[in-house]
C-alpha cells in the first residue's frame, strides 16, 4: 500500500471538489500542500500579501457562484487573511481558507508561531475548524465547501497543523466517500399563506418599490427577478452588492429618483439583502413611516432581527419565492397598475439630468472625478466586470456608472475594506478570463495592495486599472484633514517598472485615447494602469452612514 502525506491529501481533496484555481502565499507548513496542488493540475496563483489572496477568492466566488479558495502559512500568514475573510463574512461571500498552523501534537509548548488561529478566525468566518487526523482531510474539506454555500453563504476557515500535513498514512486508510460530494443548494419555498398575503398587498399598493441585494446573486434568481419586474412593472433598486441582477437601463429602473422612491413608497419589498446601514435600516425619514414592509430572506434570523417592523416576512430561497410570486401575481398585478408611479419617478429622474454644473461633461483641469467616471462608463463593454474602490471615487462611481450583468459590479461592500480593488480585479479576471475587467481605484486605496500588479504580471492576468489621482485619501476642500496628503505619485511609472503598460493623464480630452491604448495592451495580454490626475477638492455627496465622516 502506498503512503501519502496530509499535504498530498489536501491537494487531491481540493481536486475532487472541482477546485481549478486557488490563491495563496507560500510558507510553512503549507509548502508541500501548495506544491501538491500544482502537481494535481490546479492553477495556483501566488500573491504578495495574504489579505489579497482572500479578496481574490471572494471576487472569484461572486463571478463563479461557488467557493473561492485561498491558502496561507501559519501564524502571521493566516492572521493576514483575517481582513479579507471578515469582508467576505459581512458580504455573505463563500470563501474557503486553508491555513497552516503549528503542530497540534505540541500545542501548548510555545512552539514556532503557536497561536490559536481557530479562535482568531472564528469571529471572521461563518465556521472555523481544525483538522486533527490526515485521514479526515477529504471529509472536512467537503464540509467546508458545503458550509460556505449553505443557507446564507459565507467564508469558512480550516486549520491544518504541521504535524497533520506531514503525517503519512496508507492511501487505503483514507475515507474518500464524502470527497467531491456535490454542494447541496437547498431552495426552501416560502409559506404559501404569506406569499398570498404579499400578492394581496401588492394588489392594493399604489407606489411599491422592490429592493434587492446579493442574495439574488447567490440564489441565481436573476431570471425569476426579471420575470417578476416585467410582470408587475414595479420599480426596482439594488444595494451596491446586488447591482446588475437586472440591467440598469431597464424601463423599471429609475436610479436618479432613488430618494423620492424610498420616501414615497407605500410598499417596500426587500428581497435577498440585509436591512443594514447601507439602506438606512429602512428608517424614516428616508423611508415612509407608514409604508408596508415585506421581506424575503433565506435566513430566518435576518427577518427576526429586522431593525424595523416587517409586516410580511417570508423565509425562503429568493429564487424559489420569486417563482411562487410569479405564479401567483398573474391577473392580480400588472404594469398598468403602477403606470402613474413610474411616470412620477421618470419625471423626477429626468429633472436631475443635465442640470447646470453637470460635472460629467466638465473640461476643468484638474479633471473632475465625474468626468473620469463618464469616460470609463462610455468606454467599457456592456458586460464588463467593474470594480470600484476608494472613497470619493467610489461614491462618484456609484452615482454615475451602471452595471448590466449579474455579479459584474464589485466593491468593498458593507464592511468597507479599503484596498479591495486590485485583488478583486485579479480574482474576477481569473474567474472570467474572456470578459473585460476594469478596476477604478482611488490613489489611497490603490496603495494598500498595489504590489498585486506584480501578481497580475507574473501570472498573465491582464486587467485594466484606472486610478483617480487626487493626491490623498479623501477630498479635502478646506485642507483640514490630518494625514490626508499623499502627493501625486506617478503610479504609471511604478506600473511600468513592474512590467505593466502605464499612462498618465492630466487633460479630460486625453482620457479616452489613454483608455483605448491601455485596452489594446490588455488585449495583447498586458496589465495596464491609467493614472488620471483629478481634482482634490471634488467631494462626492452620499448618504451618511455614521456619526463621523472620512
């Protein structure tokens, strides 16, 4: 009987789970596991910081609708994953992280890098566990993949002690019976009585609004959602994490009238998203105090803990419940019922377009960030994956740059992690190599994971990175923010030194030609960076999320 190590079992188990790509930073005791993954034909992408590995895995999971996988060495390596895993937890993204650790057989003896990594990661993930026997690695990896996707998705951490990884066992002693078991996607239907109550509420409403989020993505419910919107004519909005589930140029989309829609809606249907600060907890005065609140969520606890009374709560998978609604609304609710409401929203949205001082068309120097966003919007492919990361550029991008495909809009999400842009872009391009991927970065956020340009170059992952170079962390018109100033760094020159194509832009008319040249290089397999000097006094207005500001 042949013997294999725990490290080799890890690789074989990942292969059986259908893992074709993973992200990691090499180090002990994981090096043999990483080498074994390579030997199994898995594409292993080594990064410059473990946080970036976790973030790449998160973006990959959103685009592939399955768990992204990342690996890290023991001690600081695993702990460096924590920020990325916490971001995935708050964003409900299925990431499976495997981390090496000090030998479990010597635990408590103050061996090298000994620290309770499971306890540290427990607050950053959906589930954390430690492997104690190499023979159970296949079972525990399958369980990690299952847990990541079950119910409300989220990240899972699996701790792999060095002595378990180096343990030699007979192949015949390994239980492979659970390895590769298909991921279970339970789709619980909603209570029929509550679905009926929601249909009745819709039939009597005059100004309904549909608000969706990332749950539509994870349940792959975009077809059912589109059918529901088309059948009813209900205006819809999404959280930033759910954009693109229906193309944003749909006739029931009135993005510029969001404030009016929320304020005057008499029924608000929340489907597949948390009622968190992003949507103001649905609290007045942003939302009508007398509006009927309906909520669809796969997690009963989410509905039970709603910050505002829910009049109609439906526990169930978004895809399943929307299918039920589509079957029930026929003949009860139709687009004609809300024609006047859509007209009001359309007029409000139209009134906001082309107002004096519209900076989307500004020829000012330094370049206004909205002009930069407008140029990128008009340049990118309709199905492009757009990643936006930063402070003011994130807010400007949210206001002005639409998304037309499910999952093709990425940002830091509710946790607000800075520096996600480039890692997200790399992970997205690995997931969808034939799709245009554009990262729009603030200069501050870019600096946090800028060396992942090197990762993209080494692994031939051609992304287009556009930097809004406003010389600091956030806009500072009054010049009072301490530590804001970063200077106008020539990141294009840095990019060139790392093997990328670089462009530097100071005039608005130069943006489009620079993007075209950069994309031509991307099409040839190069990473490209367009560094655009923008106005440091331009400050985006947005909903205030806290009692303090940045």
